[in-house]
C-alpha cells in the first residue's frame, strides 16, 4: 500500500 | 501522523519562510545556491505527480502545492527579480547540476519498486533530494561572509531531515515493521551530508562567532 512505501510523506 | 513527522514538516516550512524572508525583506539571495533551489523544483515536481493520480489528504495537497509553488517562486526571484538577481553569488555557485541529475536518474532506472513512470520518478526524486544540498554546501564553503539567515536556513534544512529519520524509526516500530530501503538509505545519506555543517554551525553559535566553514 502507499502508506507502507512511505508515499504519505512529503 | 507522529510528532517527529509533523515537526519535520513544520521545520521544512520554516526553512522556506526563512529563505523567503531573506529574499523579500532584504532583497538579497547572497550565499544561496540557485543550483540547489532548481534541484528542489525538480525534486518536488517529480515526487508530487501523485497529486493528480491518487487520493491525498487535504494536508498533503496543501503542503505539496506550497512546496512546489514556493520553490518555483524562489527560483523566479533569484533568476528574474530586478534587485534580487543582482545579489546572486553567481561566480561561486559553480556546481554543475547535471552531475547530480544524471546519476540519480540512472540509479532510479535500476533501483525502484516498480518500473512505471510514477515509481521511477519517485525514486529519482528521493535520490536527487539526498544530494541537492551539495551545491549549497559548496557555495557556503566559498563564501567569505555567511549571513545569519543563510546559516539558519541550511541548519533548519538539516534539522528537518533529522526529524524525518526519527519519524522513520518511530514508524518502523509502531506501524510498518518492514524495511524501506529507497527512502531510508537516501534519507540517511541526505542527513549525513549535514554533519560537517552542523559541527561548524553549533561551534560558531556556542562561541558567539560568525559562521565560517573551512575551505
């Protein structure tokens, strides 16, 4: 998921 | 979102405020590397492609737009503003961007999660962000006079990266429990590049002297 790839970070 | 991450993002915003303050009130960009600022524009544009493709929280949308907008604004000031552009330390800002852009792009072609445009550019943006500060550090080393705002700006950029590292340690134990090589390794390298600067910044602060980096 996007969260686990740290895609929710800036 | 954990406290480290929030503080990291807020510190990053503060960096931009400090830099814009210098540019807008002092009408000066002396000691600021245009090369580094242009690299940040590329970093943000390539990383935030997902603004258009996937759901983002309002926080993310606003922050991403702020980072893209302000980075373009800063480059505009340094290149085109009648007064500001004359203060640009052009002769000392000689680092060639493409020495950084090209290797990062090649690396992203080989090291990524998926071979898709978005994923390759995402990896590229992380690799490029890791080294984007180099032209700025080289410029500081060449500057005789580093003014307070410039020193504070670079220091805060480093603090923001340290906070992101702490955020990853927190997330690893509390949420993810998995290794994330691409952001972690590039983030670690990015933070390590500030170590030398931190040393001299803190030393000058403790001795109440003007910041000066050894050539």
